């Protein structure tokens, strides 16, 4: 698939770009500054085995217009504006929101926006017909870049079963086990887990705490 990662010059975006490029997808890094996007893309291409030019860098709107799947990986402070900027481009594309409503300095405290979650905020902006899902909030970038087999799971909430299933396939392609976590109303729990994981890292001296579902069929 053609995947555009908006805000992809950040750590999480680069990690996802690396995993999907390694799986054979066409990946574009989007940024407000095309030079930054190209530098990030070059860095990812060097990590691939063998190094190649599969990942390219474009300006955000160019990247979003080109792709089939838009993945948003920006800090929450930029979330509303970035989603609004994409509104006229999204159409019937799948929109994966990786944003977590973390508000510094209290990053270990769960803080949901007025809409209830970043995912619900995205649906409110894009409209009820948009194919929106949230995913990857609880996976640290260190795991994405450094681990061949990631022992953390990915919870996916979304606007429809079809959308969630499409995202679950991309989770699998990125080398992780994904779980259908239900409609977007459940996104607040998934997003809130990030602050809890940050707190666990802080208290217990870790850097990459994650979650794993037990007691269910993993096939």
C-alpha cells in the first residue's frame, strides 16, 4: 500500500516508516519542511537491508494526497490543526491517528480532551463517514527500530469493523499482534494507557514498557 506518515520526522513516525518499508509498502515521510522529510527518509533507507530508496520525503499535503493510508504521528499540541489541514484531502483514505493527548509537564497523568479522546476529536473534524482508526499509542519507538520481534501488542479502535480490519493487517505487516479493541468510544482507554506506561517507565527504570493481551486466542 501507499502509506504517508504525517509528522514522520519524529521518532514514532520514523519507526513505523521503517517497519512498513521493510515489509514492502511504499512509504512517504511528510513534514512541513520538505528538506526535513527527505533527511528523515534517507536515514530510514540506510537502515533497510539492503539499503535502498523505497522511502521518500514530501511536504505534508503532497504526501497525504499521494497515499492510500494517512498515518498521523504529531504531538497533541499540533493535532487539531494538522487534522483540519488534512480534511479536504482524506476522502475515502484510511486515516490512522497515533496521537496521544499528553499535556506536559504532567505526562504521567491521563488527560483526555473535551471530545473524549484524540481519536474522537479526529472523527469530529473529518466527519462520521471518514475511515478513522487509532493505533500504536502504546509502542515505543525504540522497539520499532531495534527489535525484530516485538513482544508488545497493538490495540486498534476505529469507526467501522472494515477500517479496523484494514489497520490490523498493517499492524501485522509491522511485525506486531493487533487486537480489535472496538469502536472509537473505546479510544480513551487506549490513549490513556500511554501515560500509565510512561509512569511505569519512570517508577521502575524502564524505557519501553508495553502491553500484551493474555487469555485470548492469538491466532
